[in-house]
C-alpha cells in the first residue's frame, strides 16, 4: 500500500503510444538544461497523465529538512541563502528524503503567487526579510507543469522561462531583494485550437512535441483497459508495473551519472548547425538544444558517443517550433526539419527519422 503522502499517479511505463512525448520528457529529466518541453495536441491524448506520471517515476531527493526551497545538502547552486549560511557557520543541516516536487501552475495565478511576496511592513518593523515563497520555490529541483500554457498571460510565461533558463528567482520590492534557487523542468501543454504561443516565447522552450489522438482501434481498446484497471485498483496496478518502473528509474539515474562523459564529434555538430542554417533558425538555441538532447539520448541508451541516429530522433522536436517567423503561422509538423535533415545528412526522405520506438527499459 502507498503511504498517505505519496502521490498515486498512472505509471509512466503503462502509458501506451505517444513515444515522442515520453522521450522528450525523459531527456529533459536526464539533462534539465535542455530547457523544458512544450506539448501541443488534442484533448484527451494523455498529456497531463504522462506528465504527472513522470514525477512519480523519479527517485526521491535528499533535501534539507524544513527548507521551503527543497535545498540540496551538498550542491551550493541548489541551496537557499539560509542553508548556505548554516553550512558556512560549520553546522550540518538535517536532511530528509522527499518525493520529486510536481507543481501545477493554475491559469488564474498571479505573479506574486508564482514568484513569492515580500512583507514590507514586517521587513521594516522587525528588520528581517519576510519572504513568502511562491510556486517557483516549491518547484525547485522538480517539475513545473502549466496546462493550457497558451492561455497564460505572456508576462507570466516570460517569468517562467527566465527562471527556468537561469535557475534562480529574484523578487524585489521597495529596495528589498530576495533571491533563491529555482531549477526545474518546465513543461507546458495546450490545445492549438485555443491559440498558439507567440514565436518569441515558444522558441524558448527546449523541445516541442505534437501529440495526436490514437486512431488504431486495438490501441484505443488497450488504453481504455489500462485506465479502467488503474482506476479500479491503483495499488494492484502499481504493483504489476513496479518492475518496469524500477528498471526505467535505474536507467534514468544511470544516464544522469554518465551524461558528462558523453561525446558528440565535430562532424555531427557541424551538420546539426548546417541543418539549423538550412532552416533559417534564428539564434543558436536550436543548435544547443539539439546537441544536448542527442547527448542525453546517448546517455539514456548507455552510450558515450552520440550517433547520427540519435540526432535523427531528437532534431525534429528540437527545431520544429523555431521555424515560425509570423505569429499567424502554425507550428511546423516537422516535415521541413526532416527534409533539411535528410538533405544535410544525405539520407533518403522516404525514411522518416522521427519514427521510432522508445526502449523504456531493457
């Protein structure tokens, strides 16, 4: 039986189909510097289910007990100023294990709710920094999920993307400033029928994934059966999938450990940049994300050398959302990226490099 405080989400390994979405999520967990995932698609395609399942898959974190920022006991870049001061004074903070935070940002959230607030009156009267942490503090070292991100105010999306890129959140008011770590994997989802993000904002997501409704009747029946079984008895369903979940968790942890040792040779990097140039991609984010995603994929498959096939599997979702020049254009489905990839890498266009099966656990 699960503990009362443990989330009970649908297991990640039991999600049928949507391989590209699952791969993009896993790669961002292996290397959060990829910059998050934007998932667009029809309603009822398992976007929220898969995203929430991801956090349940990950191993627990070692955190400083009682710290609102989930501070790491050993990494200064993931510690609040209070914890750093404690350690500098020669004290050893008490630690505890905590499930990876999964924070949902509601559509109606204000900037104060997201970033936190400073109580000016208390700060002036008591001489202390009276800071009430927001959702960015709670999401540190975890996942921050924004459903219907395309309906969120642009300035809030900007704040989210700034924090996700820098790993820090700064709140300033009346000359008082508070800064705390906010390193998280940003995941957005939405239905394109309800509007697209502006190209300038969309470009700042590391990867973009399209999900479509499953049309195969046999797969649809499998999905219905899986969901019915889970809803009827979540604990038994979790036990039945535990072996696969544990195997995938070990695979992700192993990938995180060898990521820094993974090499991508100069020829591959040159050809990745040639594809970006062929597509007239603005800036260098596309080059950087494709390199990082390919390295994370090689690490996930326990290899220390990136192959051409790794690039083929990640380049479409790393670049397709960077091709829009006009806000009224729709996001490319990936066809232009595939054509450019096949031209630069001298591959047959009849073979779609974006078609793959994800080996979740071996």
